């Protein structure tokens, strides 16, 4: 295909690679350890974070087993507390945030027509920092894992109430993964700002790249705050300071403010790239341009801005003046508007399309249906008098799992099924993918829909046992069964990946007839990604290229590139 | 295409079932879908506010999920079907942006209307007028319009709640107190000063209204007025350590006369215990080997 397009006048072959030296190809493991290729680093990211996802999933299943019945004695309280602390930390710091960096690493350069990231060695550093963060954190399993929850509220996380090194391991995880993300964010920003293919203005940037750009900016704004906050916690714990110690004039609420000033943007850091994946998948399988490109791109920016102004809605039950409560309720309401715009635009993208029910599309549709529920319950908990009843209960647990598991993770799965052919050159098994989706969808909703009711009935989160009152046992058992169905669904995708990597049918460069430039290259792409970098004339460059080829070779029935497609976007 | 269609129908049925549950269940099981209520007017008002918001949420839910489902079924790829190459529709997009904003304006208005009833304590009933006393409002602490309430201090500590009842004088050290179970008179507006001595806790009796965090170094405020005698249970809602799950609390509402007896008994018990302790101390001072 590249040869065909090279003959096009619009895609003039210009020698773009100059070899300065010839190095011997490194072999196997050494190659993976020393690589600075964005694709290999992307694969390292994706595999590592997925392993952490499975570990975090096992932790979740252990908690659900414990909660499967009232007054269960399967786990002791310290184990249970360690489990939810590690589950939350793992899923956020070691899975959702970095897997988006994994997709970003692999696909941002490809989608914008670049040959690598701007700083390849910095890119490798950011991966190894992530891995060391994970290793340091999980090493605490061998002495005393942290038990204060992923939010590490002081004074509970102070030396007095959390002895041992668990909390310190958590602090170093935040520092290491934070540095990793900061370095990566700068890299993404520079890459996207400077290395776009000729013709790719901001208005033609793929929507996934838009969200990675916003993701990078949010990381740069939010991470220094948590880095400072955990450093204060570290000095409180070991060097005699009292930043958070109320008995010495410090403030536990200071921690909560600093933590959530990072923590809420972190939510959007996790979910914005997921939005990006959905915005890429839907138009491909609906065979229709994305509806309202500008609105979707702009709403990402607006969400990021508002996302910096909503943090104290996690603190509605703390001693706070009414004006604070009202401000954060209104800002949280406002963020519902750009989020709603995205959902409406996605549905409108499907409207009047010809929807092909391939696995990525089905996961994307699952994402929309579940994220909508998370959005609606988000508005409910944003109303602070109502939140006084719902805060810190299973209702909130259900709410954020609908946004992060039903939302972000389903989008990650859509991304895995969508991009797997590009990464490995092989297709995944569709049938197994469908089964995986079905089990995940049923399992997820079985697990978390009922948790709204568990919370409304008065069960707080983070309790290792509960009394046998009302229907709590029944509801919790439904949730536990659902969790295992969900786990089985995820397992099917793991099997699918392992099988397809070796034995899947060969994909070819563009199996989905997709829209963006990564599909212009071979699958998997060569070291420098492209032989020639085409001039980009719209937001869907591959559609233009396919039309051009069909026109020039006379093979297709499609019309020549319409004037509109040259102008639009 | 057969398996795809089956999958598809299944998803449709599942979504419809979910929507059906959400739409039909309120009549059948009131508290399945709403917060606990029935103990105190503020809890009832939160419940009402929740129901209004929830109803709006159900409408949005059915609208979005219904359209999504319809779209997925109606516009699936078929022979001869051609996708419409639409890039957007500015008028439509402005329309739903304004629509979403309007819904939020409505919700904000409803919240502001409901807020005073939830946040501001109301006057005690006449039957309880003997047990309430003037309480000063300050900062975020609100008191009933007539300025009288039963003000109880709630102190959270790992892993028990301590309640200090007022005794009419200014010395807080000799007040009657109890742990775990708070006894209150029916019909009296109880205002709470919530504090913690070690880590953060959260005071919450679901049927008596929302939770308020107990944070060391701060005082948080809330109120309730129990309308009928009974026991109302709750537990600490903020992770406070290994035994967080068992840091329970309960409020027992009794007639005002019985409350006064209870306080009298507490006072007697405490002074008897103090006297016994003083006796033990005296014995030990005289002879450190004595069995106290």
C-alpha cells in the first residue's frame, strides 16, 4: 500500500531518514531492556500495567469473597484493609493512568505521523520509573503493606497510627509513578506540539491524541501537588514535622485538600484518554465521521479545566463553610455539561451509521451505557445534602466503579481489541471477544448496580464485615457472584490475547478500514513507523488515502476525494 | 451474523431489565432505591430531595440508554445500507448543551429550596420543652429559631463513640457521659458538636440524617429531632483503622421524662464510680500492696 501511495503527487516520497551509524541488532531480552523505541516501550507499558490490573483484580475478588456473607472470618481486618488499599492504589497508579500512557506511547507518534516520541530515552526512563514504583510498593507485602486506604487520610497514615513501612512504600510509589507520569507528560506534550505530520493542524489532530494532550497537561498540573503532599507526610512520619498533626497546630484537612486537588484531576486523567479511545472506535465501526469533532475536542479541554475546580466535593462531610459546599456542588454540576456533550455526540456518531458489531464497538457501546449511569449518580452525589447520606458508602463505591471500571476499563478493552492487530499483526478471536464482553457486562452490572442499594441501606465502604440485617447478605452475595462473573470475562480476554498473539489470523495493515494514520503503516509497524509520511488533509487521513488509491488504481467504486473532505476538520 | 444478533438481543433485554427495575421498583420497595429515613425531619427531607433528583436521573437514563439501544439496533450494518456522512449539527449540539444546563439549573434550584430544611435545626416539640436549653449559634453551628436545643458533644475515638450530655453548668468536666449508645428525648431538637481525639471518624445514623466527619482539631455540627421512640443504629463511616467495621453507634429515643431519669442515673453511676475510685486510691496510697 505504501508503494501505491508513494506514486501519488500529494504523497511525494522525500528521503526522511538518514543513518548516522549502523548498530548491530540487539537480541531478545537485552533489546527489551534497553529499547528506546516508542512501540516497544508502549508494549512494555501495556503488558506491565495489565499484569497489575490482574493483581488488583485478584485483590478485589478476595475482598468480595470476604464480603460474600455477614460476619465472615475468612480474612482478618488488617488483611482486608491492606487489600482495599492495594487494590485502589494498584488500579489507579499502576493500571488505569499508566495503561493510558501505554496506548499513548504506542499510538500517539503513529497517529500524528511521527517516527518516535520527542525524547526516546526519557520515554524509556518513564517506563522504568513506573515499574520501580510498582516493585517498591508491592515489596511492602513482605513487611507490612499499607492499611490506610488509597487516600491515606491523616492522622490515620501518621507514624502513630500506621507503624511499619507500608505507608512509606506507598509514598515512594506516588513519587516514582508521579515522576514517571511527569516525564511522560512532558514527552507527550512536546511530541504532539512539534512532531505532527505536514498538514495536521490542531483541527485535524485525532481525538485520542487530543485527550492524551489534555491528559499530559492535567498530569503536569496535578502531580506536583501530590508530590509535595506526600513529602510532607513523609517528613511528618519520620523527621518530626507536624504539617498534618492537629495536636501541634497542623491540619488533617490540609492533607485532604492537597490530596483531592490531585485526586480529582486524577479521575479525569484516567477517564479522558478513555473518552479518546471511544471517539476513535465509534466512527470506524459506524462507518461515519465523528459527530461534532470540535465539540468533543473542546469538551475535553473544558472538562480538564473544570476538573481542577471540583476537588472538595470529596469533602462534603468535613467541617466546611456553606459557601465552599455550594461552590463545589455547582462546579461539579458544570462538569456534567461537557461530559453530557460527549455522550450525546457519541450516540449521534452511531445514529444513521452502518454499525458493525465487532468487539471494539461492543465494548465502546458498553462503555457509553455504563458511563452514563456513572455520570447520573455523579450528579446525585454532587448535591451535598444528598451526599451527606451517600458519602463513604457503597453507593459511592458503585458510582466510581461505573465511571472507572464500567467506563475507563471498558474503553481500555475496546482499545485492546481495536489496536491489537496493529501491535501484533494478528487479529483477536471475535467469538471469544464477544463472550468476554458478555460476561464482563453482566458481571460488572451484577457486581455494582446492587452496591447502590447496599450503600443506601447504610453500609459504609472499607468495612471488613457487616451484620446480618435487612437484605445485606443477599445484596452482597449478588455482588460477589457478579465479581466472579466479571473476573471470568476478563480471563477470557487474557486467553484471547495469549492465543491470538501466536495463532491469530494475519491482520494486514488496515483490518478495520480505520481513519487514522497508524493504519497507514504495516502491522506491526517497522522501527521508524513510516516509509513516507503522508500530507494530512482532514481529520480522517486514512479515508482520504483509501479514496485516493481507489481513484488512481480504478479499483474501487468510491468517488474521488470529495472537496468537502479536504476542507472539513 | 447469527451470534452477533443473539448477543445484541441479549444486551437489549438486559438494558431493558435494568431500566424496568429502576422505573418500576419505587412503588414496590421504597428503601431499595432511596436513602434511609423516618427517624428525623432532616433525613426525611434528604430522602425527598433524593427522590426528586433520582426521578430526573431516571428520565435522563431512559432517554440516553433508550436512544443508544435504538440506534444500535436500527442502524446496524445491513446489505445496501449506507452510512450518512454527517460531521455535526451546530444547532442540535447547542440544543443539548443548553438542555443539559437547564436540567442542572433545575436541580440546583430544588437543592437550594430544600437546603434550609435539611441544614437548619427546627424548634423542639412542646413535650420536650423541659429538657432543652438555650444554645449559642456561632460560625457554622446552627441552632433552632427559638435558640433552644439539647446540645450533646459527640467524640470519636478508636473504636468507640463518647457522648457528653449537658448538665446546665459551665464546667464541662463534670457532665454525664455515655459510650456507644446515646439516649435522647423524643421531640427534642438535638444539636451535636462532633469531634475526634485520634484519627478521623464520621458520625452517621442513616435514619437520623446525613453523616458528618469527626476530625481531630475541628468541630463539626449537625442536628436531628427524633419523632418516635425507638433505637436507631449507625456506624462510623470514615476509615479509622482495623476495627472500623465495629465502631457502631446507636441512638435510643425515649420520652423526655425517661431521658431525665436516664441522665440522673448516669450522674449517680458516675459519682458512685468516682467515689469507689477515690476509695481505691486512698487504700493504695496507704498500702501499695492492698487489693483495691
